[in-house]
C-alpha cells in the first residue's frame, strides 16, 4: 500500500527529505504523498523512512491503495530505471 499523510500533520518538514522517491511534497495545507511514487521505501530501506521520523504518527497505510510487497518492488524497479 502507498502511505498517506493525515490532517494531523504539523508541517514539521522532517518527512519530505527522507523520501528516496520524492513522493512527499508540500500540499496546500499539509504535506502529501504521491501514491504513484510511494513504495513504502521498498527497495531502499527496511522501514518507511517518513514513518520513522514523523513526530506525530500521522502517516498510515492508504487503505484505498492496497499493494503487495511484490507490487511495491515492481514500482521501485520502474522508478529507479
């Protein structure tokens, strides 16, 4: 699954530079994650880096974007070609 940032985001700016795919950007009110670029850090790290650094725990899995680890790895391979 891709991740998403909830409205509990405090715009602390720590997640954006941690994303190896550039999936996190500043939205109109809070940071947002582009689900087409999010691989949950599969292929880069063991854990999702944005989730690791988030001080308010506002980055859950997006229930509207179910993806298996194999699908995330395939997306990673496309993004890193």
